[in-house]
C-alpha cells in the first residue's frame, strides 16, 4: 500500500487546457475502435503514414518459390527491416522467432494450388487462430472478374465481420486473372468494391497510367504488390511512383528476397517509402550496402 504520509495536497488539473483528441493518421480509419487503430498503427508507421510489408506467403498455393526454399535462412534475416511480415500461420509457427516484434498480417484465405482454379478459395484460418497468433491483420484474396468472384467477395465480407468483432483489420488482396486487363479502370473497380464492402486496406498492382485515380477514389489505404522480379532500379522506381501517386506502402516479396542483396534491397525500399528518397539515390544506397 502506498505511503500516505507524504501525499501532497497541491494538484494541477490544467483547467485552462482543453483536452484534445488526436485524429487518426490513416486514410478512412478515424472512426474505428481503439484496438483496430492500434493494430493498423503497427502495420503503418505513424511517422510516415506508410508501410513496407515483406510478403512471403507465396507457398500457400505455389509451394517453395525460388528464394523461399528456406524461410529460416532467407527471410528471417530480413525481418528486422520490415514493418510487417505477410505470411501463413504454418510458417509463422515453424520458422519465425517469437522474439521478433514485427506486426503480422496473416494469410487467411486458401484452397486450390496453381494446378487448379485459383479463385475457388475459402476462408482457411479461423478468427480464433488469428487472435492466438497475435495477428495485426488478416489477408484474403478477392478475385474481381474471376470464375468464383462472388465466393471470394463473400469470403472477404465474412472475414471483415469476424475481424471487426475482435478489432482485427482485413486486408483485401485484388487478384488478377490471366485474361483480365491490368489497367486503372479494372483496379478502380476492384479496390473500390473491396473498400465499399468493408476492407480496412487493399493490396493491388501498380499501373503506370492512371494509378493516381485508383488511390484517389479508394476511401481506404492502398499498398502495392511487388509482382514479378524486376531489376533493382525498376522495382525502386515502381515503389517511388506508387508512393508519389497516393499509395500508402508496398507489399514486396520477390523484388526483395530474389534480389542479389536482399538486406540491402529492403533498406533501399524503406528509404523510398518512408524517407521519400528518389529511386536513383535509393539505388546508390543499395549498392553501398551490398558491398559493405
């Protein structure tokens, strides 16, 4: 029990200073519950309002992708440089040290492999397991225009309902079929649908023409997918252009872990995303780090 002998009577209640409630920094997120905002703050850096997500969930339908044969050797050393790890629960339990404090975005949808129709997914992770694994968000694939479009959209809305109950955001990942046109018109449709139906943020692809219209008409944050492996300068240019045109971050995988110097590359990407560094200067940083 506290010692009451030295309790001071003089107190300052600051009656002349009105209490201020800080507005939340993230687009479209001000009305969420405290827990939802706190989890989003672990994904998106409050200083920059951006995120560098390290995606290595490819194995859930592709198997051991090049660069992901050994998560413990290829990915764990990169983790300290990422704001967020995007992965499956199996990899989290088997390979990721619990001492790491990165936020976790859990891949929650799944079903078919690359040998089948990919849009035929279902929710594959329970909300209880997401809570148990301390997920900051849950990711679900949405196939707008795909064979199983409605099923994938309903997967997302079910996950939104479950996550909202416990304060866990849902990331909608827009998947693009081989026969679909990857242009701003398509991505305006896909990202807006996801946001309208409750996704807390959306992952989509960058397009060179009209990407600013995609981010402008989406009422929640957009992060871009890294996509296929590009030369380092091209990947940095893509990240830079996306950020300049309204993206709230990147979710890169192959352009980092398939780089010749992955640790240098993820730091170069961070410089672009968080420090507004130009692609050329970020490439200089990459070259310096890779030879040091």
